[in-house]
C-alpha cells in the first residue's frame, strides 16, 4: 500500500514540513497480534489518539493530541492492543483507509 502525505511536524521544538510517500509493508513472519502499524492524519485541530492496554482489563495507557495536518504513526505491541481516535482524522492500516469523525 502506498499513499502520499504532506504533514507538519514538531521536531526538537521546531516546526517543519515533510512531503513524501509512506509505504506500509508487512512481513509474512509478523505476529498477528504485534507489529502492525497505523498512520493517523488529523483533519482538524484537537484530534485525540488513545492507546489501550492488552490483558484482562483494558485500560488507557497513552494519549496524544494532534492538530490539523499532523501525522502520527503508531505500532501495536505487547502492551498496546487497541487505538481509539476522537475527532476528524484519516487512518491508514494494512486493511485500508478509514475516516473518523464524519457527520
């Protein structure tokens, strides 16, 4: 899967621009549980990304806030079993593209 992005990001306290191509590839030996990545691009200010824990009790363990145009790439791990997105965003996974927060 390949998609083109133009995103603003903060790096070492500064603001810059990146324009390029994101290629998402899976390895046939990847675990079905761990290793998958998702890319979230905020379509409005204040998009919230919430990482949720794995195990007997699902709990919130990490929160990120994105402004319009910012991109976050997240990986599922032994600790992270789910990601919740609040607000208008475009989410890319190996299964396809999803838009959240549409009226």
